[in-house]
């Protein structure tokens, strides 16, 4: 018996087209190009494991993955030995470069994913703060772990919906907690996040802009409301891909606004924007079994 026919009244067709080898190559270059840029940024920010100066305090919070890695002493052991931490950082770069240049070798995305998970947990634990913007780089390599084109496509589509949920859930959080309707929320954000900047940089080029919004709380409320409503728009993406180009552009605008106005740097999360790009038409859609190697 066809249970799909029984439940839905007709036989369901699979309407998710599988991506082919050429699309995968194109996406792999974009993904690992973005990953390399992220690692270079962290290198310049002195934020790689070998640059953390063997920290002693940790903050695993209530995350079981964090606790598991700390209980078997992986982050502490690597960070305590500078040579080992340096080798770890080099391997992280090699895995990312391998994913960019050797697209048909799955070993590089898998290796990068495992190493970045260790780095992700270590950095967040030693930094005493769970950094949300790193989630994109943590997850973006997972679809490339798998040989089968169907599995790759489903995981890539799953990342698209996860990205939509990131922004829409942020909207829901502000909506349900009343921030959207709080007239003083925008002003409070400007004052709390920019007071130190204004005090230390009275002649800075952004200081007049900050003081202007602080002096005009109505405009601060409008700016805050626009930012929150931008996040709410991502709900539309759950039902159609017609506006995916907008979902690609809006996070760039949103994170630029938050960086300029409240000094929140979430640009690394933009790597997930790649899930909104339409692959080029006319590319091959054949299987990966003869192409992608283990």
C-alpha cells in the first residue's frame, strides 16, 4: 500500500532537485573562500588557539558538547602547549585551503569541520562567552562531508532554513519580550553601547551621529524598529525562494548597521548567506559517486 497516497490523497513527487558536480564545485569555492577569510580575520585579531596565551579560566556553561570536550581535556591540553596549538592552527588553515583547491577530496571538509569544532568550543570557553557569529563557519562545511548528491542537497537546503530561523527567531525573541514596542529600547542601545566610544573619541567621525540619535530618542526608536522588522521579514523565506536575493542582501545591511551603531561584529555569520544563492542553470546534475572521493 502506498501510504503517501493514503495520507495525502495522491502520490507525492520529489520536488527538490539535486545539485550536480558543477554546482558543488562552485559552492565549495565560495564556502571555503569565505572560511579562509574568516580564519585570516581571526589570525589578525590574535584569536587563534596559539594566540590565546594558554588561558586558564573556562566557561562551558550548560552545553554537553563543551563539557564532553573539557572532560577529556582536549581544549586545555592543546592550549597549554604552544607548539601543539600552533600545529593545530596550521592544520586548520591547511584543511580550509584543501577544501578550496581540492574540491573532490572529502577529507578536507571533514577534517576542517572536526578541527573547527574543537576551536569553536575552545575559543568560546576560554573567552568566557559563547560567540554566536562563529556558528556559520562551524556548520557550513557539513554538506561537503557527503559523497551523495542527494544528501548534499538536502543538507544545503537545511542550512538555508536554519539561516532563516536564525534571523526570524531573533525577531520572535524581541517581539515576545516586548523590545519591539519599547520606545526607549533604541535609545538605551545607543547609550549603553556608545557611551565609552563617545568618551574616548569625542572628535571621532561617528561621534556626532551617535550623539544625534541619543538627542533624538524618536529616531532611535525608529532605527531599532526597522532593524527588528528586517529580521521578521525572513519568515517569508520559509514558504518561497522567490525573494532569496533579498535574504542575501538584508543580512549584509543589518550587520553593517549593528556594527556601526552598536559595535556588534557579526560579519562571520554572513557565510550562511551563500545558502540563498541560486546555482547557475545548465550545469550537470549527475551523481557524485564517481567524482567525489573519500
